[in-house]
C-alpha cells in the first residue's frame, strides 16, 4: 500500500500512573507500553481506494476490519483489540462536504469516529479502551502531518 | 531453576539420536539367525525378534515426540540474545552513582512466560507464569511459579496482576521480610501488596522491596511478562528508567520473542 512515512508520537507525558484500589490494596498501574502508539502514518491506498491512517506499536499484529460508519472502517488488532488503523472513504465523504472545508472535515471525521469508538469501548467496560484514548491523542498530536492537503487533493 | 533451554535442547538431541540408533539396530538384528549369533547375544536377539513389532512402533512414536520437543527448544542463540537484552536493561537501570557498588543481583529482571500447565504446582492446570530467563548470572534458582487463572482476583504475584490486567504494575516501599524474624504485620502487608499469601512470604523470604511487571505483547497477545525487582525500596526513578529503556529496545526484543515457541 502507498502510505506516508511513519511519524513518531511521544505520549510519555500522558502515561501517568494511576493509583487504584485492587483487592483492598493501593497499587500503581499504568498502560503497558505495548498499548501506546509509537508512530502514525497516513496515505492514500489505491488498492482499496481508501485513505488509510495506521498506528504503529512495539509489536506487529494482524487486524480484522470493523465497520465504523458508512465512510469509515476500523482496523482492530486480532488478539489485542487495539486500534491499528482507520480506512476513510474519501469519495463518499467528499460528496457530503464543501470542497474548501474538505481537509478539516476529513480530520474531524477521523477524530470524531475515534471518539465514538472510545466512548463505545468505555461504555462496554472493555479493558482496552485506554488504547483508544492513546490512539486519539496520537492523532491529535500529529493531525496536521497526517493528512496533507495536496495528498488529499490528489487522492480524490 | 529457571528453564535451561540450551541444556534441555542438547539432552533431548542426544536422546533422539540414541533412539534412532536403537531403531536401526533393532531393524538390523530382526533378521539375524539366532543360532548363528554369539551365545551371550542369543537371549537378547530372541527378545528383540519376539517383540520387534511393538518396539518399532514405540520407538517411532518416541522419536516423533522427542523431535517435536527438540524443534521447539532449538535456536539457543535467540535465548542468548534475549539474555543479553535483559542484562543490558539491568545494567542500564542500575548503573546510577549510588547503585554502582551494589552487586547486580540485588536488582534483577526476570522474564516469565504463560503456560497452561506447570508440574511444579498442584493442581497442574489452570494457567501459570513460569520464569524463563533472568538477568545476570546469579540467583537463577527460584520457586516463583505463579497461578494466573481466568479470574483476575485469583491471580498470584505482581506477574499475575500484570498478566490479567494487561497493565504495567509498580509496587515500591515494601517492608523487609527477607529475614527469619520478620514482623508478622510486615509479612501480611508484603503479601497483600504483592498478591501472594503470607505463607508464601514466610516460606520464600523474598528480599525484593520494589517490583514492576510489564506485560509484553507478541503479535498482540500477552504471553510474556517482564518483572523487575529491586532490594531498594524507593526505586521509582530506577523503574521508570528501565521502563523507558525497554520502550526503546522493545521492537527488537519482541522480534526475538516471536521466534520462541
């Protein structure tokens, strides 16, 4: 697939340990470094005709696809259920967006969808919701580098 | 003892070759006329020729099983590389000015692997974290085989909590229970904070005063836990340092673990 170079993200400052009560004992816990994205990249994949955003972790994993909504598909880790990537259907999204605001709309769309997923995971009490929080932070940190306007314009 | 895969791999290789030679010998001796053989061998030949069919089956099955185990234990260079990575993390974490005179075995890293069964504990089934490698060349002997059943509240040890919660767990400022006359309250507190029983603490007299358990994902699955333990009670900064170092080296570390069975 044709995607951009990996752009590293540093979320160490967000990795604050939390003190929780576990079996009556106060324990310091924090997300495993394997659940925090270390890099992101975005680019047009002509094979599937989608704009793809990928998250890189300390280990590699195969993914399964899960439908987000009509314009977006999520790539979910087969074993870990971490968010490994997003596939955005630009053409479908473009049809419902004013051209000048297209890039912003696309970024907002990706962010909104991740927010929705985080929310859904949190509501379901899933233990992997913390990973989606970090994925959202990674995207926020690098949103301007991930979706350069010229590449988006070329893609559509 | 920690799993000495290299030793096992060599031992199993020798057994496998012995069995292969035995099966070839059996086949050769099957058709030798008993009355023409030396007197001392005639009884052995009769026994082989009378029981040859099932001996062949038994040898074939044994060779298959042993070769399959041996194939899983091969590639000792990977274990050597993982051992070096653990040693490097240990040295990096505990190289500080105030620690440089400490023997390195006061501060250790142990790599545990998840197994469904463990013959060192009864009942043998239900999920266990088994120590595989430990940094340094001392204190390799351990009875640290922890249960990790499906119910998170029944898991044992820091390693068990890290495995079931998939979180990095840190515990510092533990009381000193490494002596015969440890205070009963301290034993209770130590047991509570490290998720083991007071009996286990009394029996094993652990010297570590701080722990950190990092879940290591390989292909998305948590099969390994890296446990750092230190006899220094206030080691938060050191644990942090090791954690950061682990993050920078983890991609290579995971690549090595991917190749282990």
